[in-house]
C-alpha cells in the first residue's frame, strides 16, 4: 500500500467529554496516519438525538486541538466526503437501505423490546449465545402488511447468511474468525427510524475512504457484522486494530470512579498536553524507552505491530512522571502562560523568563509556580516547625554577618555565602541551610544563585533582619 493511501479516523459520539480512553483512541489513529504521512479524519456519530449535544461537539474539538490532535478532514475542516455529522447523512443511509432491500438482505422486525428481552434471557439460561431467533424473517408479506396496518413500526434487520465464517486479520490480535450461525440477524435501523451504529459506522468508514480503524477491543465482536454489511453493499473493508482497554488500579475498565479523567478536567488541573500525549502513547503501545517525544517523533516511531493485547493500566505516578518531563521540555513562554493569572499578578513581566527558568526544575503544577512566585516576590514567609528550628539554631551573629555580606555583595549568592562563611566560620549544611530558609522559608528549592537576584537586595535585607531582631 502506498503510504499516502492511509486514512484513519476518530468518530466520537457527542454525548459527553473526551476521557482518556477516547483520547488514546484518537491519538493512536493520528499516529498511525502520521507514520504513513496519511490523513486523520474527525467524524461525529450523533444519531442519538436525545443525548447528543452541540456543546459536546464543540468541547471535543477544543480538547483535540489542545492535545494538538489536529485532523486534516472532517468536522470544521471540510473535505470531499461530508457531511461529517451522521445526523446530516440520513439520505445517504436511506440509499444504502434501499440497496439491501432490493437484494433481499433485510426485513422488517416487529418484535417488541419486551419480547426480545424474554428471548435473550431464555437463551442465556440455556447456556446459548443471545442471538435473534429470526422470528420476523419468516413472516409473509401479508403478515408484514397486517402488522403495519396495526400501526406497529418495525425495525429493519440485516439477514445474516447461515453456515459461513467471517474472517479478518486484526492488526493487534491476528486472524479472527466468527461463525455467522452464532451472530444472528441484527438491527440496522431502529423502529423510530434512526440508523444503528453497526450500519452507519461501517458505511461511513467505507464512503469516507477510511483504510485503517484503531478502536477498543469492546468493538471486536461488532466487526464481523460490519464486514457482512460492507460485503453485501460491495463497499471496501478497512483494516481493523482492536486495542486493549485502559484499566484502573483495581484492573476493572477505567471509569469516572477512578477519578476525574476527562481531558478537560486534566487540563483544568494543570496537566500539560505533552504530558498526556506521552503518557497515553505508551499505554498499549511499546516504544522501548521513556524519552519525551513530540507528536511528530511519536508518529515516526509508531508501529501497529507494537500495539499490545494486554490491558493498559492507568497509573497516576506515570502521568506525573510525564508531567515533569513536559515541564522540562516546554519553552518559557508556554510555561508562563500555563502558570496562570495568579502568577502574572505577582511576577513582573520583565522578569517572566528569568523567573520561569529559575523555578522550572522545582514545579510540577501551576500551583507550584504560584507558591514560588509568592515566596520570591511577597514579604510573608510562613515557616514550619522544622524550618523555624534551622534559623533559630544558627550560630551567634550569623544573620548580622549575612546582612553585612549582603551590603558587600548584593544578590550574588555565591559571594554572599562565601562572605558569611569567612565571617562566621560556619560551612556546609550549617551555612547554606539557614541562608536558604531565611530567604525562602524552604529547606529545598531552586538554585539560590538564580532566585536571590529575583528576591532582590531590599527583600533579602528584611528577611535577614527578621532573624537578627528575634535572637
């Protein structure tokens, strides 16, 4: 296959926000297309009129753009195969229903949900797979007409051929084989006239020239039904890759009970998009290293042969690892923007780059940046008991020596510390810890040589004087 022929898609239902599982599906489709210099398409499967919301269509696009999962065709971008919302493709689906009717591969089904539930329960109790009995497939035209005249609105079922096997080579799971006798005739249009997922999803992939579909393993048993439909309509089959599910720490499928795991909630919590992308890229795909990569690099090294069958476990510690990596790799302007309005109100804009570069190794979230902004630029330092013990335990005239060193050397911390050492005779931990705690209120943090110039001579003087006057 020529590389430019690869086209993948992300086809969410706009019934909620994107969660990590959806985001990973979108990412893997984008990486597969990107690896082959192909096309990534966005389509909305919004046939559920009751639950689909315009607000979610907007929110999903915002989340994808923030993650830099940019699509080249589809909603908002246009292309030759639109519309890219299924609610606007009803006439297209109708044409294909008619094609199936003409070759006798569909029939109206008048069974009520209650009848189907009773039948399903009976089969399960008998230890059999819950497949449709085919009851309405045997109705004569007169019997069908009689039910229509009674005002019963039928669903439309696809007539699954008996005694056959449906085979396909899954890019993750290898050769798959399903017996049609175990599938049962399935609904492709509901009684209310709305098209069913099996039908629209398969037809749209074919009509939009999608060549590869990466999706969750929960769709694996949908695939033979969709291939039967595509073959019946003489439409091309895509290649499927059914990826493992993301699980929580308790090995159950990832869900809201494992925490706020929507992309929007992670963004609001302060995670950088690069952290989420690098985290998800390794959940079910093997890269062989933990080097931070941008999307282009992730795509270059992406290989569908490295997609895993084993469940991918969500791990908070791994997400935080990638957050630290993302902070380390972000430029100062990005981190300044990420730090937020609270930091912008405290730190002079003229010192923004210097401040960010000074604290970046010691921050993980915007709140950490805000904490260091307050430490450096405001007068109130709150010392905990351990820190208080350090400054109160400093030798004799230590802070008087520090004040005199400050006059001589200003904010050159190396020279200042050297002067205090010469005057007081202290060294090592006994020298550096009281200086750091008096100036920052913390035992650990950014390099003092980088933050003391930001603290400035006047603020440093006030902080030293506080401990001279209380001795």
